[in-house]
C-alpha cells in the first residue's frame, strides 16, 4: 500500500520507516530537504512540495500529516484543493479533537475522508511501535488497516488479557478505530490527561519519601511554619532511586512511567540541574475542559494540571493575596516577607 | 466574678480588659512584669508567679491560660498540684483538641474541671469581642457563663436569623458550649480549616482576574507552555483592589475576609514586598487529618492547605521528578532546565 | 433618566422598582402581560413588544435585558435593527462573557454600545441593592452612571475600608466599570467561582462537625472501610445549627453565606428532605475553563465544582472502575457490590 | 535457612511456598489447623502454637508474621517473652509504620531485632514473587537476605534500567532495605498512596470517555444542571474496554493497573453489578496524614482518597448543606429535592 507522509520530524520519519520496513511504499515530504533525503536513502520516494506529493500518489490517496498542531490547519487548507473525492487525509499530530470535528465536516463536503490519529510512543516508537487511536469514517479507517497495523506495536510479548482468545483484535495489536472524526484525538487527549495524573501520583509519593527525614532536619525549620509534631516518626533516609527501581518488580504500580522514573533517578539521583518548572501541552488542559463541559468530576486530573501551573509560579498572585490577608489579621502592620507571625509567635486568627 | 489570667499577650490582655470593663475582677500573671504592670494600671490585680495567682483567688477558682500552645502542657502540669477539686482550668489558646481530651481526663481524676475555649477575633477582638467555642463539663461551663458572655461579642447589630426570637441564645451572643472536653478546640480547628478554604477561594479567583490580560501579555509567553488558544477572550485589565471593594456591597460573597482583602489591596494594590510564601498553623493540618480519620471528604480544605505548602516550595522535589520524567520522553538527553521541549517544538508523549 | 427594561422576572422587576423609586422613568416589557401590568401599577410605562419599547424611548436609548442567558442572543438580534447609533444595549443577565465579546464587536459596527452587567444580589436585592460589575465602552458606561448608582446598594452601613476617604468611589457604592466589553460578566463569573469555593469550604467543614461523633457510632461501621483508629478523639455531638450561628459573631469567617447557612440549619437542623444533589450554573464551569486557558491554578475552585458533579452521581462510572480494579486484585472472583474485601478481611494489594 | 511463619492466609501460605520451593525450611503456624496441614503437605513443619513454633526453631530465629494488622500487636506481645536476644521478628503485614517504630524500640530493649516488610504482589505473588520493602537494623536485614531474595520476584524479563550493569542490586531483584525500623511499611504506605492516585487517574479518564456521548444523550438532561454548551463536540460512542486494551501496547500509560482495568472491562464491559462504593485501606489515609505532617503537598493523592470517601456517600451532609444554601438564595421557599432552580429557570445568585 502507498502512503504519503508530510512532516519528517522524529515521529513522522520513524512512522515512515516502519511503513517502509513492512514493504509498503512511502512518498515523503518535509520543509527540510535534508530530512527528505535521509528518508529517500531508506527507500522512500522524496518530493519537493505538496503538489508533487499528490501527483506521486494514485487516487484514492492516503496522506498522513505529522506536523506541529499549529500548522495543521494551514496545510489542510493547502492540500484540500489538490485532493479528489475518495482521498483520505490523516492527521497524526497533536491536534485538538475539536479541530478534527470541524475539518472533517468541511472536507466531507468535498468527498474527502478525514481521519484523526492520536499517536503515543515517543522516542521508543520506531522499535516498539506506536499506539494508534483512530477517529473517522469507518470505510476510510478500514482502508488504512494495513498501514495502521504496520505502525502499531503488534501483540508483542504482553500477556493476553484473560478471556481473550482466537485472532487478535486490532486493539490487541495496538490500534483502534475509536469512533467518528475527532474520536482518535479525543481518546489521545484523555490518555495524556491520565498520564498527567499518573506522573503526579509518582511525583507526590516520591516527594513524601524524599522528605521522610523531616524529623532529622527539623532544626533547620524556621518559625514560619507549624513545627513537626512527632519528629520521631520522620527519621527515614530513603533512597528514591532505589525505591523506584524496586517497585518495577512485582508491585502493583509497575508501569512504563515508573521505568522512566527509575531511569531518571538512577542517572541523576538528586535531580541536579532540574528547576522543576514543569511544562504542559494542550492535551492536559483540553481534558479538564472537556470534563467540565460534560459534567464529569476529575479532581485528580485537574490537580495534576494545576500542580504544573504552580510549578511555574502561576500561583504567585494568589499566594501574595493570602500573605496580604494574613498581614491584615496581624493588625495592619507591614511585616517582612517570610515573617508573618506575630512577634510572640502566635497567630491572631 | 473573678478570673485568673495567665498570659498577657495581646489576646490575653484584651480578654482581661473586656473582663475588667464589665466589672469583673481579674488576677493577672505573665512572664513579663511590664505586661502585668500595664494591666494593673487598668484595674487588674497583678501577681508574680503561679502560686501567688492561685493564692489570690478563692476556691472554686477559674483560671484562664492564654499562652502559646507549645507551652500549655508545662503550665498545666505546674498548676495542677496547686489547684483544688472544683477549680476550673481554661485553655483559651490554640491547643490541639487531642491534648484537651488527654488533659481533661487526667485533671478530672483530681476533681479539676478542664474547659477548652477556641477563641477567634484577632486584633479586633478588644472592641468586637471574641467568638468563643467552648468544650468541657456542662456544670463548669455554666459557672463560667458570666465571663464568657462578657468576652463574647454579644448580639451586636447583626441581623437576627429568621425564625429566631425571644431571648438571645448563647450562640447569638457569640459563645457556645459545643460539647465535651476538646469540642471547643475541635470546632475552632474546623473553623480555621474553613477559613483556609475561604481564603484560598478568594486568592484563586483574584489570581484569575489579575491574569485576565493574558491575551495582551501573550507575546511574552515562552515556548515552554501551551500557547493561549483564544487570546481575544483574555484582554481585560482588571483592578483587583476595586473589584474586592465592590464585592463588599450587595454581593453573595461579602464577608469579613473580603473586607480584609479589600483593605490589603487598597493599601498595596500590587502587593509589593510580599513574597507569597504562606505560613500555616496547626489547625489547618489537624482539620485535614481529622477528616481523613473519620472518612469525610475535604477536597477543598485539603487543596487550600496544599497550596500553602507549595507556596513555600515544598513541592520542589515532586516538580523535579516531573521534569525528569519528561526528559526521559525526550530521549534521555539532558536538556537545560526550563527547556524541556524537543528541538522541533513537539513533545514526544 | 429613562431606561427600557426587557424581562420582568424577579430581578428585572426589582431593578425596575429601584429605578422608579429613585425618580427615573422605566419603559417595561415582558412576554407576560401580567408582569408588565404589575410594574405599570408601580409607575412604569408598559409596552407590548420590542418595537413599542424602542419607540417609547427617545434616542440615545438605554435598554436593559434581564432575561435567561439562553434567550439573550435572539433578543439582541431582534433588537439590533430597531436601534440607532449611540443607543446602549445592556445585558444584565448571566451571559457567558465570551458572548459579550462577540456581540459587542458586532453591535459596535452599527455604532450601538453594548454594556454587560454582572448582577449579584438575589432575592434581597430589592432592598439591599444589587452589586453591579460592568463591562463596555467607557463613554457608554459613564452615561449610565445615574442608573447604575440607583440600582447599586450604595455605601450603606458597611465600615469604610481603612485608607479610603473623601467622596465615595463607585466601587464603594456597589458598582464598578471593570473594563472592556465582557469584563462585567467576566468579573461576575469569577465572583460565582469564588462563591462555589466558599460554599464548599463551609459544607466540608460542617460535614466534619456532623461526623465528629464517629467514635460513638463506630460499631455501625461495616468491614468495608478502614476502622476508626482512635475513636476516643471523635466522641463529640456537635450542633451544627448552633455552631454556624455562633460563627456569625466575631469570627474570621463571618460572611453572608454563613448567615444563609445558619438560617438554613436553624429552619431545618437535620436538613430533612434535601437529597444533596447540587446543581451548578454555567459560571462555575466557565471560571475553571478560563483558569485553565490562562494557566492559573485553581485547585479549590475546581474541587468545589467537581464536588457538585459528584453529588449528582456523575462520578459513577469512575467509581465502578475503581471497584472493578480492586476486584482484580482479589483474584478475578466476582464479589457482591459493597463487599470487596477478601474473605479473610485482608486486602491483597 | 529456616523461617517460622505465623499466619497462613493466602499471602502467608504463598510466601511459605516460595521459601520451601527454594529449599529453605519453614515452620508454619496458623489458627486454622487445616491451613497448617495444607502447608505440611507441601513440605513445611507444622506446629500447634507459638511456643511450639519457637521451640522448633534454633536460635537465632527468624519469625515472619503474616496476619491482619489489627492482630499484630497482640501476637508480638505474646511472642516477645518466648524469644531470645538475637532473634528476628518480621512483620510482613499491613501495619502502620508508626507501630513498627514503637515496637522496634520496645523489642530492641530485649535484644530482639524487629524487621518490617511491606509486601506487594497480591494474588499473583506466588508465581511473580513479592515486591519487598524492608525496614530495620542493617545486620538483621542482612541475615534475612537469602529469604528475602527467595520471596522477591527476581530480575525477571523486565528490561534493565539504562546505566545499570554488573551484578544485580537487591532492588533489581525486587527487595530493598529501605532504612530504619518502620521504613519498610513507610515505603509500602506511600506505594499504596501512589496506587490510589494512579487508579483514580484511570478511573477519571475512563469516565470522560464513557460520557463522551453527552451530546447525544443531551435531551435526557434535566433542567437541574447547566446545559451542554457545545453538544457537537461530545458525540462519541467510545468502547472503554477496547480503549483500555489498546493502551496496553506502546502507550505511555501502560502499566499493571491498566492490565487489570482492561481485564475487568473485557469481562464486564458495563461493569454490571458494581455499585461503585469504593473501600479504602489504612495506607491511603496514612499517606495523606504523613504528607500533612511533614508539609508535603499531595493534592492528587488526597483527591484520590476523598473520591473513595465520596463514593460511599460520606459527602452527604456537605451536599445537603450546599443544597440548603442554594435554597436560601431562592427566597426561603422549600423546593423539592432535585429542583433547586427558581420557577423561571433562573438562579438568583
């Protein structure tokens, strides 16, 4: 089968490689001629622009966009006039599923099928394969089946879920038609929202372990905060790198994210050089907003997002307001920052 | 009626003043002779030590401790041998209610009544009166009624709750026997837990208003975070000092904490000089722990406590762990802090 | 001054009454002729349709919409062709500020000024006045000043904020021009978001008090949950109606919402007949979504929203998933709902 | 090596089996003679009481308690007088680490070593091995090394963490000396706290997917809640069983808990018969309380705990309070539960 690939960044290139290795054909385009050349060396057909890409593919075409979400709209607009009814346009990037819903409706008027594919796998995808969450018209998704199956991880060595037998279902091979246009990115969005929650659960728990020596360090504590009440219970000096390695085996929380955590802490046990200002991508935000829209409570997912905001000092004004309120309790005098107790060490609340 | 007062910090002194102004007698002691002298000048009888205090009061005595919670245990132990059956020992400080439960049981063996009084009012208490949450044996609390009534704010000009009529109940005068020993500080503890939640609600809301100009400031945003998706909806330049003043009148959220907020923001609209490192006292922590003990969900109260912790960078290791995990997604390369995107601006998750 | 009022529900009618009582003129319209007649009896000019309303007001007009947010768009569309450049259209309802931004831009093309007014006050507004948060072009808002001043509560008996003196600023009278079109409803939205947080803080705290007798009730607890570890600390029988009345006087958390709580609990101490399925309006949701958009952490405001969702069983599937996972720990056997412990009373995690 | 095992429930019996299969000796005791007999049939030496168990083991002994946490204290008290200096007492149950700290200090006075072992593995532990988190004196833990190594999973087929090479460290074999007495159960406690967070992340995310059809079901929504604003974005019919299977392969959130989720949803896609009343054991609570003690923010872990409380209706009074407050907004009239809007469909806030 033939696939046109637009965007040869790491993920686009690696997906193309999986396609080529499986014996499919790939017509590849990127703004960087070097990226195109690299893939041509591995068997792809290289082209110089979108027109050439469309021309190199016989109808009905399948063209996969693997470009930054911010650029997708423009490229779709540029491609649409070049396409014919029956062609399939695939967005494998990190688009907001709402854009899929809108684009699919617009393209459907021209008979073009729009398929959105949420793609998970990161830097390990070339070897492990990519987990593919697919949305779009059933017939178009069916036509893509040989490609999706190639890009996906396959059944691998993962133990089969009890009760499943016979031929592997697509979801057991690592790809799934999740529903109508947008469903692929919707499922991927929720996937990332869950990822934020899991990451936060590990981070919070490890933070407790890291501070389990509070009863030893207590003397360092300033008068600013409530003193540790039972220091005898917090005199543990725990090696978080070893603990995270330990939990990889036999424990209920073993997971790929734990694997990554163990690797990171082994390489850099004190996490030197990391400021702890944590970025967030759109998916975590969209997940919370979607949950709010449909009235589903997501306290954990939202808390994990807000922790990231706070890690970047986005809570600054709120905290200043709290300090200011507390100054008011203290009788309107201006106290130096960091010393908001009354002289006698007693709060007036 | 006579009251012995131990501890003449601001609250102890002001409670004594309310007692004296109402025509009661007050025997006063403090480690600082100057504090004693100041109150003697206003009509109190001053004493030099605990023995003299006990000697100056005829049995059955009523003695009020208004000292830092950390010292209360020692003073109670020192006083107990000097007291007689029928005497009442009152702890008006910020003790953990668990200490009350333990102390009351121990003193009851000697026939001494232990009464715990959670006291709210801050620097305004001398004029406004103090809201008193009282725990202990009913008979002892009844005997203290004349004093409690004097210290409390009274009915004041606050509109009466619909359905209440006739003589004012104690709770309408600002004091209440809440239950057995410990109940006073338990109710005060929950009061402070609620206070944390309310303060956080205002702080978070004002933080949204302060950042409602994000669509104007957008250019400043780095590539580190998700870009603002619809900047046209965040182009407001809102004066939080004026808004908090506004809400004091006619709005559903008018409250004393809003009054304080409006005062703080009027005095210092940009909250200059405040680092936003927010202290917490024991009560907020005890509230969450009590809720956990009895299985009551308190997501809001807990979140308000955790925000304070995070304001003091207690989330640091957790955030470093998150950054470290995200580096792992990026292919094991060490990226400089604050730049955890891949070169192409695309995350690999 | 003249005002056209469209929508004579309780708030529209009461705002009209405050206008009329102050000597202004009011031309009133409602779909219900009875509502119009009632207001005519109090001095308004009644009209039968929008055309008549516009005709009865000399240009430049000021027309206030006080109708359900869902209808506002249609009425604005119907009114726009009837209006002239320089006319002011005021939306006093609960619109999403995003609709204001869009509508203001559209009407500005025709020279019509659009002013959005967030209105707080509830059933007490007729006497107390309404807190008004106003967005729109400065000149239009200035022209409305006499009306806004009349509708607002005025300075009242609320103590003046320290540092403020001289003539009262508008915000001290209960109305404020908050910024460009949409700013009024934006501030009102955040106001309601804060309100959710405060309500939740009270509700959670009172729930702790209500369950402070867990150590007495312990025997009733099933084997389903962790047993109470230190029952001796939870043997309080606390009267939440009295406590909430108590806190109204002298305490840090005194507030109008506490007044309402005290009234509700006095009228119905056991809250009989209340199912505790808590509704939410749009503002709480929009607040969280706005915070997510601009990257402001709002764990307390979000938690208060999610509690409402959960109160309506919107957490049902999530909880079933948790139960299902826990069954898997137990060895794949299907246990009856409510009994997810192993036979030996020991969990296998 | 010899081990005495007290408590032959599933975990105690399976740990004994792993010991026996590795060629160690096991002296076994349980209150149930049948349980003892079953293990004797597999090679253990059975005894009838604690005295016989101690007598059957030459000093210095190693005795492992695998009994419900509530019974551990009594058994330790019963065993202590029978033991000699140099003996090791191991608590492999779910004890609170605080009890370990206290017990270890008491037993140390008699020269008895107390070792606490947090054990994870569930029903799969017999084959997979148990992840062991160990606390106690270094010398005692070293002596137990042959046993711990046998009980633990070993390196298995799990890919080695990058940067690790040479002989396997104990944590790579699935057991770790985490620190002083109590450290084992402390780490296990935090492990379970993290587990709660991960479970909640999955549950919340799947709940969003389950309700992604809200735009289709919209007509069913009552007037009680805010209407769905953009139903066109919530018209997905997503199969959560298939999605959770899908995510097992190649995705960032692949994990053992996801494996369990996929199995549960495959067996029972609608989760029929599950009431969603989710139990919690002590560890989740202790984790939050420890974090509060040492001032570490854990919004995600706490939220996951509170969700479980709420799933069992422990939020009931709080929700009733919220409904009661909202009734007050509505003008004091008593509205039927579930209908807290004003007649006109407009809230008065």
